[in-house]
C-alpha cells in the first residue's frame, strides 16, 4: 500500500477545506483505489515557531492521510500524482507539506518541503 500524510494550513473552515481538497484530489489523483481522509489537527499550536522541530504538525490546521493499493507501476504514479496535488494545494492554501517517506521526494521534485526557506 502506498501512503502519504499531508499537513495543511489554510484559512478555510472544515467544510471549505473538504471542498478544496476534494477538488484537488479529483483533478490530480487519477489512480483507482486511491482514497483519503481529512482530519482537524488537534495538535496545532497557535503561533508555532518555525524553529520547532515539529513545525509542520504545530502549524497546520488540518492533515490528510492518502492511501492507495500499491504495486511497482502504481507507486511511481502515486508519487507523481501526489506531487501534482501538493503543488495544486500550495496555490490555494497557506502551507502544505508532506510527511512520512514522501518528504524527500517532494523536496527533490518541488525544491521545498518545510524548511524555513525554499531550496
């Protein structure tokens, strides 16, 4: 199974965030058997410092878990589709970062994940 967690901060209420995310997912993820769950981040800390080692978790109002049944061909498609989704969401939201094993891939493709300054 392919898996990724995204942390998202935006000035949307939960219903708005669900709508924005659903639209991005529909436009960017063209993989059958892919699904997501959007959650309110109960670990959010108002005014989190960018120097915090848990900054993405502290800052983000929401997080999303995305899963897909995996095989080798599907894994590459999953990764490329998630990059497109992250780029799409970054145009709509204040802050979008990937977590888990996907962090390095996002940095490699987009040039930035969550460090204080883009690479």
